[in-house]
C-alpha cells in the first residue's frame, strides 16, 4: 500500500493490456474469443481508471483498515494449524499496513483528494472499537477460535498468546497512531464538499465511475433523467397499494405509519435474524421453478459485527469458498432495531441471499472449466442489477402477500430509482446532503437512520449506486425481448441459466450473449 506499489501495479495492467491486444482473435475458437473479449474489456476499464487517484481514498465509514483487518481474519479458513499460523503471519504485517495507509492518506491531503469530511465522522469510533481497553475483547483476536481437533491444547494456547502479544505490543500502538492522525490531521483538513465534481478533474472522474459501475455507455445526465421517470412510475404503483390496503391517509402519512408503528418492529436481534432465516428457507423450494442450475455451496445468515454496525447499511452479502470450506453469508444489521422494519425483510433477503447475490456469485465460482479470473470478475451493473431483479422474482415465488410487504418491495425498487437521482444530483448537479435526504424520504418508507446512512454511502462511493437500477432494467428488457421472440417456447428456467452461463459480465456483453442465444433458439427446429 504505497505510491510506488500502485504505480508498479498500474504498469503491469498496462503491459498485460498491450500483450492481450497482440493476440490474433480471429484464430481463437468461440469460447476463447469470448474469454478474450471479457479480459480485454476488464483491462481497458482498469487502465482507463489509472488517470484517477482512487488509491488516495482509503478510509471512510464503510471501509478501510479499521474494518478490513478483522474481517479478513474472520474469513480465513480454520481447517489446519497452518491456517492459524497464517493469521499470525498477517497480524505481524498489520502495523506496516497501517503505516502505509497513513502515508497514502497524507499524500491525499497534499493533493486535496480525500473522502468528504461527513463520511469520516464515525471512523474514530470504529478505530476505538478495534482497540478496546481490554485487549482480549479486540475483534482482531476474535477469529482465534474453533480450532480443529488436530491442534493440541498446548498449541492453541501458544498461538493465542502469540496473537495477543502482537496485537497488544504492535497493533494497538499502530491503531492509536492512526486514530491520532485521523482526528488531528485528516478530519480537520478533509474536503468539505460532498460532490465528486469538486475534486481535481472530478467531473471526468465521476463520468468514469458511472461507466465503470454500470458497464453501460450512458451519461450521468441521462441517468438522472431516467431516475426521475422511474420515481414517477413506481410512485403510481405505491399509491395503488396504499389505496388497496384500506389505509385512510396520504403517502406521507402511510410511510410515517410504516416507519413508526410497533407492529413492524421486532424486540431482539435474535428474532430479527430468525425471521430472515425463515424467509430464506421459504425461498429455497421455489427456486426449482425458476432455475435449471442452482449453486451447490450453502449460505447462512449472520449479524453485521457490532464494531461496524452503526455506520453500515441494512445488509450485505459476503461470498463463500468451496475450496476453503466457507459458506456464503447474508449479513443483516441488528443495530437500532427500531429502524429495521419487518415489511422490508422479504425483498432484502431475496436480494442478498437466494435468488440474489448468493445464487449469482456462487454460480460464477462454480463455472466448469473456467479460468479463476473469469469466475471472479466483478461487474456491479450485472451483480447488483441481478440482485434488484431477484427482488421482483419474489412475486413469482409467492412472497409479498400482504400490502405492507408489497409496499416494501416497491420501496426497495423506489430506493434504487431514487439512487439514480440523488447520486447524480450530489456529484454532478451540486445537491447538498439535506436535499438528497429529503428527496429520498419523500419517496420511500425507509427509516430516517437508513436514509442518512444510504446518502452518506453515495457520498463516499460515487457512482456505485447507479448500477442497481440500470442493471435490473437491462435484465428485464432482455427477458421481455426473449418472451416476445420465443412466445410459447420461452422457458424462464433456461433464460435465467443463460444469464448466468458465463458469470458476471458487462451488461453490453450480456445483451450480445442473449441475442445470440435467441438467434440459436429461433433457428433450431421445435
């Protein structure tokens, strides 16, 4: 994590792109030519991003070394003694990693490139949560548990003592140095504008990020206008649900009812997780009607760790690994239970678990005879577009039976449409944070806490939020096109399998693939 290392990696990307472009593509078979196209597109985007110093923005409320170290240790395997020695090896390098981070963050200050100061307000507390007064309670040590039977008690004690020593002697001082720097230098001198356009070359940077995340050649101005149209369309559907529910009141009164009435909130974190697990289990048997191929790797539901929960979003998914014997996990936020309404739970579970992220990411990892690079390419437009599309599949799976859950599904779709408006509004048109919050609140039933966390996420992560709605609309467009072309021969299971046949791909590549599949289907005898 240094400027010299970043430059070295950039040179390697540029060299690999030059080399791959020397390949005679016409001499490749169809599969190899397709693989070449994916890698060339990936490298083209990667090298285009070199012009923008992403490496200087390393820490904010949603991520950074104050979260990444403990999380990485937690996800490492625990099958052998060596797995725990590997943890020790990583712990021994963390103080150097923190020092490198501080050096890079200082370079960002000199260049006037930092996250907006509003996204840094919770970072000091996150650092303090990593180094509690009692060292044994540090999340840095929480993964040194559940040893395999092959590791003796004596070895466990020795490893744990070594880990404790490293954390106490080396990592606590390093994190204290980071805390002092963040509070005394970084936050006081961080940029105050929330708009990416106000960073050096920020307008071009934002356009690049929009293309990168959506994988579509659509300008942010067009995205903003599309978002306004989608907000208007979905709002009509929401008004219909309100009327059909029998609620006597307007949109604002109904959303306030959903945000505050006690019937929509659970009393404990355990009950929240239990309800998520119930939804996940009810979803599983419905999948066979919609997919011909399902992933083998299982998944579970966990709470977001306490040290990060306050500033994290409602939920997220973290992929597993068949190789390392680690399941996928849907992480649910149990912080502030009065901001976690039950009417959002069905849509959220379908998005994060099945048939959403777990299905898509695991199917990509399980692709047969595919290079690991292609199994792990990450295109937000495809991945998050599929996640949002999966929420709509809940209708076909028998979910959203009561008006509140149905309104929850529409709220989640509206949420992604609002993103198109507020993300471009803040980063391109100069909307302030409060204007974005009010636009969000006036069009959804999301709780105020969630809305503020979401807006701060878009401030910290420009352009990423654009991918969801654009990806969903592209998949729905291709489904409608396939149904129109194939008529009675359209098979939803086969369509979904085709969408996932090559893993996550750029949306323009997905369209090429589906068009080719449709041509083949149309030309084949019945």
